[in-house]
């Protein structure tokens, strides 16, 4: 468990270091938009799936 937590922390630190090393604001903005887009797509597909399932059982 401790090893997994240490690995997770090191992975998070490496991602944060990569983020701070990005110099281009366009790349940072694109990464943020991509992240928000993936989250929105996941929520949208989940809502549609539950809507479809509820209509199936009614």
C-alpha cells in the first residue's frame, strides 16, 4: 500500500513538473480544453446511457 502511494506521488510530481516546464500558453490552454472535453464527454455519455436504460425498462 505504501509503495503504491509513493508511486502515485512520484507520478503526480512528474506530471506537475511537466506542466511547469511547458512554456507555451497555447499548449496549456489546449490541454485544459482537452481535459474538460473528455470529462464532459464522459458525463454526457453516462447521462444518455442511463436515459436509454430507464426508457428500456419502462
